[in-house]
């Protein structure tokens, strides 16, 4: 048989997906494992969304959205998302600047597919979600990793000194998975200055945008002067509304970039799930306030868990930075353990029945970290830290 494509040779399966399968296997043998590894909220779908699911399903043939629709997404849902983003994040996008995607993940794939030629460099701010790295590799781009400062915020000087003639784009993710950092306006302004000066695109993954804990001046880099046309915002309903499996995401970009991305989408996935677009359009247009209440109550519950977990981590005396958003704490492994992040995570899984994610999955510089997810109950967090207290 002939070889598979070089593109496939260039990429690896997502380490988080692989690790998740290992955890599930361990769970089948041991019913007492606590998962603090989850990358998805553990809440129910908002009740107004459930109501709309039933309503749309019962519509007559055709109106039930069983047919192909616009590859870009229905006009109705794009208008509804445009209103939502204006209200919640003060972002102004017209429906022609929006594409409905199969989760934020497809948004990242389309963005890099539209921008990257083989040999182009993409600056990746680390710690990072590994999908960015693999998709850059898939398109033949070169990953230029730039680590953040010790608070996990942008190191602007390092970013600027990494730019070369071949640099095409920078990828940022705020609120950040895994560090929980939320970039402030000032640092985004500084990054925008670099992007304008060196003529770079920015892919801004804002998937955790509604999950924030501090009162900092949150905004998108796209709102900086001259940045709207050079930024692709990637977002979705997975994290804010606990709907990871429904696979509904979206991008905001200039019309020109949207057209480029649609060339890929129209020849690959086609339209994103039409049924669920109708559900979300109905829910956003009829029950906007209830949806805001629902993500806000989820955020408050996450905040309680975060505070509880951080208190426990303080008692354990481990090093971490209090997360400003998302639902993870990136914790330094005590050096006396003498283990790297995969060994330590395996030790926690096999000896203490606690599942966390190894820091190495988020960049080579982070092999002395683990990511603890608080998308799990306070009881679970309490029991996990009780088990750890015995060994640290
Ligand atoms: N972006 C980040 C930073 C993530 O952590 C994840 C999922 O874990 C995604 C995007 C993917 O989200 P979606 O379910 O919308 O594809």
C-alpha cells in the first residue's frame, strides 16, 4: 500500500483525547476514580433550549429544518448571534461576517486553512490548547511557541522578537485553557500594535468568554483600532451553555476572510447542523434574558468551586495562579515528587484514583504542571484533595 499523506504524518491525535480514553478505561476497572480532567461543563442544557428543541422537532416538513441550508448558517441564527455578541461583548458584526461552524474547533481549522501556506509561521502563545499546534502542522505551517510570563499573561517583548518575515498569524486564547488567564485590554492593545506593525492576522479563541471571575476590563482584540479586518474570532455554545455535544460554534471575521473559509466549508462539512441552528436562533430571539441568567448561574457555580479548590490548594502549599476565567487551575507539581507531568498524572490516576491532565499537553515548557478541571462537584474536589493531602 502507498503511504498516507505527508499532512497526516505531520500531525498527532489530540493528546487530551488519547488521555481521556485512558482515563475512561481506568474508570471501567475502578469505580472510585474522580475526574478532574473534564474539558466540558457538567451542567444541564438550559431549559429554554430544551423547549425549543421540542418545538423545532415538531414543525412540519421543511420547517423542521431537515434539509440543507446555507453553508454559512441560517440568516436567522446569524442575526441572533450578532445581537447576542453585541449585547454581551459589545462586538458589532453583520450576518455576512459570521459563519456557523461545527464547534469552535472547526472555526480554528477554517481560520488556519484560509490563512496558512506551507512554511508560514504562526505564533502560538503557550500554554496552549494542543489542537492549534496540530492544525498548523496539518497545513504545513511552522509553529513558533512563545511562553507567557509567570502570571500566564502575554509577554509582549518575546512575541515581538519572535516575529519574522514569514510570520503570518498569532493565536491567542482568552480566557485561557489551561491557565485561566484573561488578557486585559492593555496587553491586547500592545499585541494589536504588533499585529498592525508587522501586518499579521490574529486568531482569537474566545470559547470561554462568558466564564470569568475577576472584574478586569475584558474585551476582544478585534475591538482595537484597525484590528477587526485582521482578526478571526472563534467562539461557540459548547462552554458557555454546556452544549459540547451539539457542536455549534461560530466565527467572526471580515467578509473576505469569511468567503475564503467558506471555500473550505462548502467542500467539506457543508452547512453546520441546521436543526440546532433553528433551535438556538429561536432560543436567543425569544429567551435572551433567560439564556444570560443560565450562563451566569453556571459561572457563579464555577466560581464557588474555583474558590473552594484554590483554598484546598493553598492548604496543600502548591504553586498556582488563581484563574481569572475558564474552569481550570494550572498547578505546579511539587518538585519533591521528582516526576514529570505524565508520570505524576499517571501516579494520581493509578494510585489515588484522581484524573487530571499532564501539563506537557499544553506545551513543552509545562512538564512540571498539571491541569485540574473544576467542571466537577465540590464533593469530588473535596475528596480528591483529601486523597492528595496524604501524599504531599
Ligand atoms: N477552544 C478551546 C480553548 C478549547 O479548550 C476547546 C475545547 O476544549 C475548544 C476551543 C473547542 O470547543 P468546541 O466544542 O466549540 O469545538
